[in-house]
C-alpha cells in the first residue's frame, strides 16, 4: 500500500531495482463475458472504463513494442497465449529515453555498476572490445535481452507518465547529446563520414597523447573542434 492505495512494484529485468509503483487500475480488467461498463478511478483519480484482458493487452502491445519492452516475436507469442511475460505486463527496465538523432525510443538498464547487473553483464558490457563510444553512439546500458544499447542523444522519459521528463519549472528536459554527437557539425555528417572520422581519431597517436585515451574513445575529443574544417586540418596535420 502507498498512501492508502494498492500498488504493485515493478522491478528492472537487469538490475532488480524498483522502477515504478503500478496503480491497481493499470492491471485491472473485466471478465471477457461481462457486458457491463465498469468504471473505476485511475492513479490520477480520473474515471477509467475497464476493458477485457484481450482488448487491454491488444491496445497496449503497440506502445510496448515502440518502447522496446516487446518485439515482434513477443507479439506473436502474445497473440497465441493471450498474455504477456508477467501476465498483464512485459519486461520492465529502469530507464527509458528517446534518441532524437536516431528517432527511436529505448528502454534499458543504466545501472551498470549495480551488483546484479555486473553478475549478469560485466563480461559483455565492460569488455575491452566494447568501446565507450562508436559511430553508433555512446554506451548507456543494456536492453531486456542483455544487448548493449548505444545512443547518440538522449531525452529522458518518465517511467510513470510515459512522457518526456519535466524540469522544476514545468518545461521539458533538454536533449543531451552523447560523445562526438555533442558537436552540431558532426551530427550533420553522413554516416560513412562519421565512421571514418571516429576511426581516424581512435587510431591517431597524437590525438590520444594530446587529449587522453579516455576522451578520444568517448568521442569528447572530437567535440573540441568548432567546425568540420578545423577537425580536418587537425587530422591532416597530426593523424597521417
């Protein structure tokens, strides 16, 4: 019970930490043969007309897929079994963000130093072969299947409201660009050129000595250059 209201706590599939308190209205359905219009109060004290389990889950499946909490294989399984992994709910993750550059929403576990996370994914996420930043973006965590999630930009989503997080003044939080994508000129490049520039910096001994291996690997060294021309002049002089 939370403030006298019945809730169910969801936990992250990867780190095991609590992600959100579900209101009872978020998992309540009516019997499939019940013809009545049954109305209850949701977590905001608004009226909510109950649906059958099949209708409720069918309506939610598309949003779960969009949020990265289900995939098409899960959807096929749902249509066969008429329920999700946890009955009314799919896997839960402790973070959700919109990658503005890629135009996708990612659900992932970001608590990469958590003991449970390390027990499961230390050998993969923290492997030396998995650079902090690549042309695909910066490592931010793993998805529900343990795949490493990389993002080029991040606009955080509130796990309760499922909307972009707000600042204290009520405005939406700003987009946070990652690594080399902090730089406007880099974001405007074609993918092939981004890959070439990033690899050039990783292989440039002068850049590593000047900026440090960690800053070069994270992509932040590239963000030091104000324009693409400044960067090209640097690599032509120092990275041949």
